[in-house]
């Protein structure tokens, strides 16, 4: 059995500076792409970042799991997260690494789509995960081991290190990472089904 599960919500959050104003309340939930970037000294001494948030509808595999048709301990069970690169004509970085973590906090997609001036205000954004909930630390930055509140999980009961990484040599490759352990833990109710946080890894940020 092979299933392709599409994302049911996605957005990216950023603290980008536009015309001297940091757009920390900007929503990109209705934008056509997920843009990851780090800008350094473009606007004074600022470091401007973005981080992508993606959630997938796991209803089908939860039904199969609850019906005993999926064994997460079997070597035949695997899950991969794939995002397609969409080249938009702009300069792209090379020789970098992306990190994928499970989210520890639910997010609203938001309806913003302005990615030129980041003028659409909605949640989620750099400050808040949803309309009525702030990130514990702005930018979805607080780590958690599952025993305390946080924005994303760095470990869990069965996973020593939840981080999944991929190195990009040219910068135009697709993201394709193995998230079997994360989905297994989600199906077994060890990790909440909030989706993924995708960013440049800590060293690059």
C-alpha cells in the first residue's frame, strides 16, 4: 500500500524588514510558495529569517492504524516528507542544510498572500501561532522535549533527537526526508499532530 498525503495547511513566518518596519505580524497562509531565507545586513544590522510550517491530514493513516492495518514497528512502514523546489527566478543559496522538527504547538494557516510588502496581518505570524495564542518565543523558537510547553519538539519519549536534516549542494533540490519515527510517534499519541517546522539549521541561522 502506498499513499500520497497532501498538506492541508501551510505558511511561513518571518521577521523581514520592509521600508524600515519589521513585518512580524505578516501572514503568508494563502501565498503560493513557502519561502525560506536568511538575510544579513540588508537593512542595517538586522538578521531577517523565515521558517516554514506545514501540516498534513493524517486521517487516512490514522484510520488504518486504529484498524490494525498499519504496524509502525514493521520495517515495511515508512513515511517521507517531500517539498518540491519552485524556482522563481531569484538568487538562491547553495551549500546549506535544512532542519525539520515536529511542532509542539498548533498553528492557524492565515489568509495573507502579500509576499512583497508583507502587509497582510493575520495569524500565524512571527509572533503568534494562531489568533488567540502567541508562540512561547517569537519565531516558533522555543524547544521542548514533550514534558513542558514549547514551540517545537527536539526529543520525545521514544525519539532521542527528532531533528531530520538534509544538505543542499546546489540549492534547487527538492526536500525529501524520512519522518517515519515522527509519524510513528504521532500515531501512537506520543507526539501531537501539529505538523512540522522547517528552517535553516541552527548553525546557518
